[in-house]
């Protein structure tokens, strides 16, 4: 009965949702007991336990204890008494996504960490996934898929290798229903509110993703999140409306930035290798607007433009590189990129100077011998 009332509130319109958010009767369920091994649910649970064992051994898991502790603490703030049953794994995959299995295994991908501006925005996504967990949505999907003889494919969606293509092609069949997504959104906001986060940050996550989706040729193929969580105007507006009555809360921009400081370079390199130049430029424009004095961000934007090389991209790439040089503390790779740019422009002297500077700054680089051959 409580669940039906909650779904009715979700479907009654944004203004009504905002009013209900402050006086909601929704209560988090108690911790789930591990099901009996011989039961249907116990069998599904055991399969997810095996998947978690594989995940722990995966080379994609980020072996960064402070980061994992930080994410685990956040999940505990949001999950309350369910904290003891939640295990968070940061995964090195350059796409915006998070998922949570019915046994408490949660993955947070590095592409998500790169794209959120602060801890509150990250908490909005984590709270959403915990909402799915608390309402047993994933368990419902597992049962449904098992009944349709597609369980093996669905289990693959919890892995990493080959996941992107699987998610894009299978999302339509295995994604949560619209009502389940709305329910998880609303519960996520309530969990944020109880944990002291600024719920007004939640809608911004989807605004950012909508901007990237607009720059993508085929959004569902370039990111699993676009396939399974369509970044619609309705969703962003609904989240903003639900948070309208809130006056503030913890944002945590400095906290998240400090925790990712040693990892962001790697995340940006992975993002560049993704080859989705339009989306990457939207992301980098936003990061640079937030931190205009960071020469490394200017390098990555310039390099993205140089690699795309359409229209006036190379001219604008050169502008980014020159601005980064003026700021100083530019990454060594900038000089290599300058060398390639000058080569393409048939300016051999400048190319040699740039390549020489790169080898000087990064003599042990894997491609140092190749670059020396250009000198």
C-alpha cells in the first residue's frame, strides 16, 4: 500500500511531488536478510556474489583505498542501516554510470566521477542507485529476465569487459521501468535530504548529461547511461521541482576535487581515448569554465580539437595550447601535441622545437624514441 501511494505521488505532477517531498510518508525498509540458498532469490543472490568475486579481481577496479573509503562513507550516509550490506567499487571505465546489484554490490565508474561537480551531485546518483536497491527493483529485473531466458546476457551487464556495447543493445529490454526510475529519483532525493546534502544539485547532473547527449551522434551507443537513463527535460525539471522547497545543504565541491586530484589526469586521458570528441568538448568546456587557470584542462581540450580536426578545430587547438603555455605548469604531452600540429601545418622548425621540449620533459615516455626520430 505504501508503495502504491508513493507511485501515485510520483505520477501526479511536479508541483504535487514537491509538496509531497517535504511531508512524505515513505520510510526506508529494514535491512534485507540473506535469502535461503535453496530459494529462487537465494540462487540469484549467489550468482551476484560470484560476479562480485570476479569484480574484486578485475584489473578495472581502481585500487585506491582513500577513494574507496570516501565513496563507501558516502553510501553509508545515504543508506543508513543498509550501510553494512553495501560494498562500493570504483571502476576505471570512462563512461557515466553507476549500478547496484541486489546483494549490495555497487559500481561507480570513473567517467561518472569525472563528470560530477561536487559531492552532492555524486550523492544524487548514488542515492538513486540505493533507491533501486531499497525497492528491490534490480531483483525484479533479474527475475523477469530469468523468466525470459536472457539471464546470461543480463549478468554480463554487471561486468566491465564488453559492457558498453551490451548495455546499448540490451537497455531497452532490461532497463528499469519509467515508474521505477521516478521512484528511485524521489527516494534518492529523500536520502540526500536526510544525509544533509543540497538536493538542488541533483537536477544539474542530468542537465550536464543532456548537453553531452546533444553533442553525440548516437547517444545510446556512446554511453550506457544514455541508453538506460535517458537524460530528458522532464527528469531534470522534476528533480529541480522536488528540491525547490529545500534551502540548501552540503555541496562538497572541494571535498570531491581533493579526493580526485591524483586521479583526474588518468580519467581525462581515458576520456580522450574514448574518441567521442563532441561529448568530450562539452565536458571540458564546463571543467574549464569552473577552473580557467588549469593548463592541463586547456591541453586536453586542445588535443581533443586537434584529433577531431574539423572546421576551425586546429586553429582553436593552437589557441588552447598557447594559453596553457602562458599559464605554465602545462603537461609534457602538450609539447608533443604541438609538434604534431606544426607537422600538419608544414612548419618543421616549430615542430622540432616542440618535439625536443617534449623529450626533454618526458625522457622516459613510452614514445620518446619515436619522437626523437622526428628531430
